C-alpha cells in the first residue's frame, strides 16, 4: 500500500507526462498548460486573453486527446444564439413530437473562441450553465458531462463588434491568463518544426500537413488517473496561516484607495483551490505562499477595477495588485 507522499509523487508524475505530451506539439506555453491542468483538477473555468495565432485551439485539442476527453470548439459571433450552444427542442414532423437536440456544451472541454463577440444574452446563457453545470431544454434538465471545463478566449486589442464581459460574469472564471508572444528561441523552434511537417497524401492528391495532424488519440494514463488526480488535489494541506493570508489579500483589494471594485469571496476560494492544484503539479502535498503569488494575478486581476482617479493618474491594475501582494508580506 502506497504512502500519501508516494501517491502524490505518482500523481505529479502523471501530470508531468501530460505536460510532456503537450510539449511534443506545443512550443513554450508551459504556464498556460499548467493553468489548464489547474482548472481541470479543481473543476474551474479558464479565460485566455491574447492575440490570435498563439495555438490556443491546438493546445486544448492536444490536452483533450492526452486525457481522452471529448472536445468541442465554438466560434462566437454576433449572430450566435443561446440554442447554438445549449441545444434546443426540434419538432419531428413524422411523429409530431419534440425531440431534444443537445448543443456543443455537452462535452468535457469546450473552447469558446472570442467570447466577447457574442451578444450578452449568449454570454449569460453560457456562464449560467458553467455555474450550475446543467442545461434546461424545454421541460427537461440535463446534467453536463464530468469533468466539464470551459476555456474561453478573447482578443484584448480588437474592440469593434465586441461586448465586454461584465465583472459579475468575469467572476465566474476561476482563472484569467494573459498569453504573450513566444520568445525568439521558441519562435525559431516553431518555424523549424513547421518546416518539417511535409505533406499528407489523400487519394490522388495531397495536402500540406499542419500541427493538428501531429495530435494523436493515444491518451496518457486512464480516465481513472484523472479522477485520482482530482481527489488528490482536495487532499493537499492548506495551513491556517496560508488561509488567513488569502483572506488578508482579498480584504486589501476591497480597502485599497485605488480600487473601485475589489475581489469577491469567490476569489479567495479560487486562490486556495488553484494553489492546491499547483502544489500537486509541483509534487508537494502542501500549498505554500509561492503558489499564492504565482497565481494571484490570474485569479485576482480580472476581478478588480481601478477607480477613475487611479486611471487618470496612469496607474495599472497589475501595479496596484503587486503593491497589495508586497504589503501583505511586509
């Protein structure tokens, strides 16, 4: 019978295998992979903010295959309807009865591209399902598959034809990670790999291969391994001191003179849960302050809002949050 420390080590090794598998196809983006695993292990949802072309779809597709999970992708547009995501009841002309058509939300990993391009009614329908993890179609209520994770993306620059997510809806996302461009060395490796993809023959013709052709159906471990990893996450020790530290950080965001809106209690919950998952990924059976500080920006930044005076003075949410974190350890 394995000891708790051995069990943690086995789970961390399993999670590292997933990261290694993703690394065979995705260059860099180690932090994004870690954040995605954290969201999966804690049943949270992830918002990715970044420019197009940073391999977000490829990343989610690769992780879903590595974990043997169902994956769907929805491109959000201005004319999208709630039924296009949730599903609807369709009248069968032959029988005269309604039959249920389930939408793409009935999956394990749902990638919603450019969530801020959809109308608020669509955003609200999706976020309600994310919170309740069930969908009502007609008179029937359906539970969503387990695990269920929404990874939403939005372009931070392009604002034409977009609907900004309100703070109350942003709060539904456990993490909001801001993607950056790859380093020159990473970009060289991306280009080098792309040059070696070659072509794939199909019938009497051929087509240039893409990185998506490298994604295989071979999974890392079994579905039970993921369940065990999720159970192990909830066994990670959180000290009373660390808990009080989280409360202090959240309270400081509400009292800071430069902030008009501070963090909700959901931020504190998310910070502790994600810290547990990060500790497990790094092979520890206890969370430490380093986990809090590594995740604070992704957990808190989308939940706070600067006052007009602070904006006029040229201050940024990142600088204010960093000041709060520094004050909390001084």
